[in-house]
């Protein structure tokens, strides 16, 4: 049963509260669209989702149903209920205006960093120096040489990830606004967010 549903327009963000035990579904509406995802404990926003800690605990760079996603204090925040893609990114920072200026010579570009900050403002969470996101549907390939290559996402229209909250959370999601590279298949499209119960 769907309790709430939002469509994040291309290049924009969304913030919402997710109660303990609730399941959120994040859907790639048209395919090949990244959704940067961050989460904070509602009762202590110094505790946040940490991809690095999650990789450390799981000993893996990929998630699967049944896995837990951990915080910067090594406490579980979310569990993976379903995942129809299986290829996401744990290592890249959310895009920001400085990145677009350096890498693409673009000024005043929309960014996940800005979107996430705006989405969290309603919860009085101050903008950090950087966010540490789990980038759903992002296809990052690490070559044997150690170089990193961003390829087109593997997600197709309607692919999704479902996560269950292990505690009350403040969550923000950005429909990544990067159309300069293969990361979003060179075009930005919407992301659907549903709270399932």
C-alpha cells in the first residue's frame, strides 16, 4: 500500500521523513537516471548514512536484498528490501557547482550538492562541506589500472530499489542534473519516490 508518492522533476531534489519500519521505493522512471541518496537519524542528525562504513562492514561495493546500510557510527540505518538493478555507486561525491566548473567549464550549474542542501533545510540540517551519498543506478567501473570510469547506468524504465528504515530518518534524494557525461545517459529524467507503508 502506497502511503505517499512524489515525482522528483529532472535536476531537482526532495526531502522527507521516513519512519522506523517504513519502506521507501526509489524508481528510475525512464531509465539511466541517477538518484543521489542521503539519510540522517531524526533524533541525532550527526549520525548519517555512510557509504564508506557500509562497504567496510559488507566487505563489498555492491548491495543486495537483505544487506544493511550503515551510519558513520557503524549503526544500521536502512535495510535493502529489493533491488532490480544491482549496480550502484558508493565512492563518488555528489556533483557540485565547483565540479562542473573544473571538469566541464560550466558556470552556475545545478547540482546534487545544492539539491540535497535545499531538501534538508526543512529539517534544520545545515549544509555540510560535502555530502556522502549512495548514488543509486550510477554505473561506476573500476579498471584494473585503478582508474575510474563512469558508464551509462544499467537501469531500465521502472527499475527500483526498496529500503526499510531501521530507525526514524530524515532523507533527501536528488535526481542528478549531470547531462555532460554518460552518468545519466546524457539526459536528465525524473525519479519517483514512494513510501510503501
